[in-house]
């Protein structure tokens, strides 16, 4: 989840209130979870990822930048 495509633009979306539950993710090679807002005034907020299963072990750790209120609940596998 990223807002990096906004570079050079002037219209920034609001990204938040996202709830991802009971999913299975496979074939992830880089990072299981990467969430990146644009800057300190354009955050990604209120994201919950719960009861998910990640079947791949990622090359790098989860990454979060310019975020607020990210909740990871009862997720399993893949180096979590």
C-alpha cells in the first residue's frame, strides 16, 4: 500500500479505514507488509490486518513509513 505515485502532484488521496481479514497471501518475495504514506501531512491511517496467513518468507522485514494506527492482529507465517 503506497502513496508514492503522488510525487510531483498536487492532489493527494486520503488513504485509511482499511480492514483486511482472513486472507491467505502466497508468492510474496520482497515484504509481506509494506505501507507507505507520502509525507508527514499525507499519512496512511487506520489500517487493520487481522487473521491473515502469509505462506512465503520475505527477503526483508515489514515496512511502515508515514503511517498512523496500523494494527496487525493474529497473523501467521512468513516470518511474522
